C-alpha cells in the first residue's frame, strides 16, 4: 500500500482541515459509532450499491476538538478487532492499491486502503472506492 495524502482522496476534506490547510491529527481520536450496511445489489433493476461503512468519531486531542462523520463506499475485506466503549486510535492512514488494467489497457479504479491504527485493542482496516466527510459538529456533538 502506498500511503497517500487524504486530502486528495476524501470528498469534503476541506470541512476538517486546520487553519494551515492540513489534515488533522487523529491521535487519540475515539470511534463513537460504527455502522456497516451490506448495500443493495439488484442487477435486474440496474442497482449496484456496494457495502458502506459510516463512522462517527471525536477528534478530542486537538486544540479545537470536533466530531466528524465519515462515509466509506463500496467496502470489502473489512477487518475489525476489539470494538469497546472507548475505541481510541493512534492514527488514520489512507493508501492507494492499484488493481491492474481493463481489457482495453486503461487502469482500473484503484482501491483506497483504510487503516485505523490501534492505541490498544481496537483496530480496523478495509478497502473501498470512495471516502467522504459527511458532516462535522462541535466536540461531543451529534453529527
């Protein structure tokens, strides 16, 4: 996995950038809500919505803490360990994984690899095709 600047991958990232236009520090951020939706695949109706993950987290260790809701679309290879009542993370890492080429030689859409690095027991990783910041709120606010 090639680690990549999340600002280049995350739709709506401007909502959470700091005053210097930098990606925030996720050290000691806490996962408050984690939902997986299996999606809706009905080829006969032309519906192809892959699995989605939404994660609400608090970035509590910042000078101006806030809560953020992320949406990850078309997810696969989901691996989670140790979800509990706190779920702090060390960092949130984004990477790109190339998938090869189509028959015409053009590149396939690459995976976005997501890894929530653990502080203790909670750890989460998966692959997806799209990531977005859905909304933000004040620290401890419902997003």
